[in-house]
């Protein structure tokens, strides 16, 4: 009977005997199957964690300056000089988009580039008793926040927070020192993006039915479904493949969990507010046309005369660059005080993309400070 050579495994000896080949193959399959089982189990556990357990949170230390019905006013840094007030989007996701992750945060970037006092609207998810709140209710609380800060601020409006910022600047020009509109749909008839087409082609009855299904609210889960359906291959196919392929990569999982904790946890909006925005802003374009009534007055963007910075993404399919840049046709700000900047990338990357936070937002932060210094110069 052949003897096993010193230093050789018994399996090596068995490979020379054809009768044992099926046994060796079966053992190999069992070993591979066990590994596959563990991998599949880890993938399943991660999916449960992402969709059922993670919750959004802000990355930078802050305090709650005001607890209002519509928002928590988050305060960063030390009160000194003209505050920089960031109005986060109120479009179905939390304010985490502006304070996303340590080393990848708009708030952190502003603080690191000379802005000692930064405020952020941390919008609350609408409760059933908030279903009849209107745009005016939200504008009024923004004014309360500005007055609590001394009555004059540098306003930074992100996405839907941009048209709210523009409304405040038009309604109360003296309260706004400088205005930054990033990915903000000001002229909603401009360009030919999917949001514009959807707003004009979809009957209002459809949106009303969604609000009725939500008991008077526009539920975040409805909006999330709509966003995913804009890029179904990415959200229903590619991201699961990527997650499976990187299930053993801790760095990838940390990055994915941070993003999904924000993206997969939408907030609800008041139905009346939502239908008002759809009808008056996106279907009828009243803000750009000068027919929108805010806080008792018809708003005219010509009343906005402060320095303005317009930021847009060249491949943004949520707010096209035309919707942002066409704002300068309506503003009262002189041409020499309006800056337009087009950057590579899409919508979300404008606010939390690493490259833009590293290269673009420090430039915007310096522009705000420079504009403030010029405004303070003696006439």
C-alpha cells in the first residue's frame, strides 16, 4: 500500500487515486458552499441594517438654538459677526445632506473657511396635524430664525431651500447680506429636465391622490419611490451587485451605510405645502414671473439686490443649470455682483461631493466673506 510522503497531505495522495476523485470534488464544493453561505448571510444582514436599522445623523457637533414647529435650528461655532444661515432642502430628506460625514460636510467646510457662526435648518418630518401647513408657515419660521440671529444673515439655499431663500431675500431684502443659490430651481420653466417635464405633463389630480393616500401628507416613501424610478437600473440592480461584491470591504460598507442612512430614511411633507409648491412654483412658475404671494405680499425678485452666487451641476437632472442660472434674468442685483459657477456632476454632489467640498465651497465661503467686507466699507 502506498505510503504518504513526509510533508505531503493525505489529500495530495488521494488525488492520485481515481476512485477518490468524486469524494475530493464533493469536499471542495462543500467548502466553497460554506463560504458562499457565509457571504450571502452577511449580504442579507447588511441589507436589513441599511433598510431597517440605520437612521440619519449630523456629523458636526452642534446645539439646538430654536425648536420650532417646522424645524430645529442647529447652531455651529461661536456667534460672531454676520451669521451664515444654510437652508437645507425640504424635499423629502433630512438636513444631513449639508452635514453629511466628518471630512465630507458643507457645514464643516464653511467653519474651516472663515465662517465662525453657521446655522442649519433641520426640518422636521410632518406629523398629521401639520398636513395643512403652507409655504407661508415655513417662510414665517425662517424669518423668526433670522430675527433671533440679529436680523441679518448670509443666506445659503440648497435645492428647494434655494427658492425659500430667494423668497426671503425678495420679501425682506434688508435681512439678507449675501445670497448663495446652489442647485436651486428659481426659473422652473427653464431647460428641459425630467422634473420640469414631469411637473407639466402629470395632472395635478395625480399629486392630490398621493396626498390623499398619505392622509393629507406627501409621504417620504412615495417620493423615494419616484426618485428611484428616475434611475431604476441603479437603485434596483447595480447597487445590490456593488454591495455584494464589496461585502467584505469595511471601508466600502461604512461609506454605503452613511449614504443609505440618509437616502433610505425620507421625511414626510405637509400635503397643502406640497401641492402649493407643485402648482404655484413648478407648474405655474410664479416666483420667476413675479406673481407668487408670500407673507402677504406679491414677491418680485427685482427686490433682491444683494450679492448673489449661483452654483449648478452640468449633469444635474433634478435642477438643471438653466433653472439656476436664469435667476439672473429676474434678480435686481447688478451684473457685477452676480457670480455663476458650473461644476461637473449631478445634484447631490453639489452639496456633499468630496471634490466640490474641497474645491468649490471654500471658494464660495471666501466669496461670502469678501462680499461682506466690501459691504462694510465706508461709502
